[in-house]
C-alpha cells in the first residue's frame, strides 16, 4: 500500500512541472503519463496491482531489517503514523 503513496507523490511532482514537461515533449505525453501514474496509484490502492522487491546483500549480512516499516512510521510532514 505504501507504493500508492509513492505514486501519488510522483503525480504531485509531475503536475507541478507539467508545463515544462509539455514544452519538452508534448501534450499527448503529459496526458498519457498522468494517466499512467494515476492509474497505477489507483490499482495499488485497490489491491489489483502489486510490486515485489528483492534485496541483495553480501553474505553473512544479518543486519538488514525484516521489514521496511521504519521507513513509513512518520509521514513526510512529520506527523506520527500509528
């Protein structure tokens, strides 16, 4: 579910720079990429799209956390998440 938040943040940044992107590419590109980001975010939120990540580490490295929850315990604005 955290990836939906990532896509939402990417879409917000994309929208802030849409005019620059449009001038470099095209209006068709902006519409298509906006649809892609919004659609993927919606699919992740609905649970119909998933992402699997694999973490590679050197042998005998047992210091890796079992989850990535620590990365998401605090919202980007500093508000604590419970």
